[in-house]
DNA sequence: ATCCTGATTCAAATTTAATTGAACTCAGTC
DNA sequence: GACTGAGTTCAATTAAATTTGAATCAGGAT
C-alpha cells in the first residue's frame, strides 16, 4: 500500500524524526491557520496543531502517528484529542483490525462552534448567573465610613438587574450560535 | 460632600492601603463575576477587576482611584482602561473641572460583545481568510516519497473549500452577534 | 499469569502571558 | 521655563498555563 493509504508505523525515534516528522508545506500552512484560530480563542496551540494535521490528512490518524508527525509529546496529544472529542471536533473511526484508534476531523463549523459553546461557555454561564443572583444590595454598604446614598443604591440595583438580563440573553442566544453560524 | 459622592484623593501609600484599598463585599462579589467572565474568554483578570469596580461604582472613577482601590499597578490599569475603551466597554466622562479623566461602564451587552468582536475577532478573521486563500493544492505533495493519490487531492480540496465557507459564515454572522445578543 | 502495545495521568519543567514599577512624556501652573 | 501631577511605555519580574515524560494503567495476545 502506498504511503498515502497507510500511515507509517513509528518504531524508532530515529525514524520518527527523519521520516515521519516532516510536514509538507500544505500541512504546515493549514496547521498555521488553525493554530492562529485557537490562539484567538485562548486555546492551547497544540489543539490547533492536532486538528490542523487531521484536517490536512485524507486518512484517519492514530495518536502515535500524530505525536511523531508533529513532534509534540504523547501527553499533549492525548489531552488534545480528548478535548477535541468532547467538543465534537473529531470523530474516532471504528476499525476492528487496527489495535490503535484513529481519528478524522469533523469539518462542520456548526459542530465545532456548538461543541465549544456547550462544553466551555455554557457551564461558566450558570456559575455567573448563580453568583450574580447571590449578590445582595446590602453588600454594597461600606463596612465603615459613609453609607451609599439611596440614589446610589438605586443605580447599583439597576445595574445588577441589567447584568441579569445579560445572562438571560446569553442563555438564550449562545446555544443557538452553532445553528446560526453553521 | 459625602464619600459616596466624591472619590477620595489618594495621597500616600499608607492611606491607599488602609483607607481606600478595601473593597466592600458587594464590590468583591461583582468583581469576581466579571473576573470569571474575562477568564472564560481568555482575557487578563485585571480587565475584569477594573470593569467590575466601575460597574459597582455609581460615580465615574479616575485611573488613580482604581489603582488605589484594586491595589494593582498603574501600568495594568492604564493598559486595561485603554483596552476597555477601544472595545467600548467604558466611557470617559467629560469633566472640565477635574484634572484627571474619569470613566463609567457601558452596561449594554450589545456594545461589549460588538466591540470585542470588532476589535479582537474580526481582524484575525481577515488573516485566516488570507492565509487560507494562499494555500495551494500542490503544497500537499510530499517533498519526497509517494505523492498523494488523486482521490486524496480531491478530498483535501473539498476540505479547503469547506474551510473557506467557515470564513464566509463567520464574516457574515459575527458582526451581527452584538445586535443579536443585545 | 505475563508480556506487549497503546493510552492516560500528573508532577515537574518549560513556555507564554500578565503584571509591575521606574523612567519617561505631556499638559497645565506658577 | 522649571515644577507638578496624571498618564504612558516597556524591560524585567512574576504568575499562569501549557507541555513534557516517566510512571501507570488497560486490555489483548502468548
């Protein structure tokens, strides 16, 4: 089978660095795009590298292969693949023959955005809401010194209410984002 | 004037830490909410602290006052206020009398989301698009070893086209996000 | 039961990003 | 035109996050 059909098995470190761990220009360029994206969203660059390599690869790739090809550690790839899987950015390819599991990218933007929001934003959202709801107007009275005027209290109250509408909007709109953008 | 009407002038470090630099429970709680938000979006916590303090303060605050109250450095506050201003999260309050400029928070979610997207995401978006458009199918041919099959080339091409639709969607939807969520 | 291969974990090392603060700039005052 | 007070800049520091890799685990084969 041609190299493009079967991924090389990585046996020795020597082989890994001389044969496998050299990216094509296209792979490098594509990976660079995804790295830039992940950085923009405050995600580790390894995520972009892994997803980028999968995106550039017609065949599903194993963890080992990714490690060898990108030249990053097993640990990073393991954690990276787990995260990508939880947000639905990659799919394991069932392959009874192979001992090791392989992955291919999910290329639907809807899935990625939806997964990211569901896994990373929404959980935080509930925390914000809870915290905000627990804030009491009395907590704004200084422990010592002059208390805030009634007008001040009123204004703070208005702002707290406003903040609660933020949460409501976010809880309404964010889950729809994936559908909207895909 | 009551303390709630005029912000104390900070003269000495001693005064700063003993008098000014003690947040009320309400301020601390509100700041914690905003800090949590900034962290979620990969922004520095100082942004959350500054915006949170402004949000909790009926009166516009000066840079000096914020420094003293939060106990963080002039540099951080200077940079933080600049960023918040560029995304439109705060507004300078014109005050001919005062030597120093004061700020109040913009509490419309629409403005914040819109500003963030405009200043941080959209500029990146063009970079992604350019980079992607510059990728050539030929770049995926391995420098040495077996070239990819026609089927592989076709699949990579499909993916590149898919990626371009991501950009189109993003360029269409992101600028609308502010309006949508506000 | 043991070995072997691939995957996972997590404390330590590294890298990256944020914060600090001293030096500097700028504008208004005396 | 030097002085003052507010604000900015940026190199050095500190803090936070990611990455590493040795130890460990899981499970299929011998």
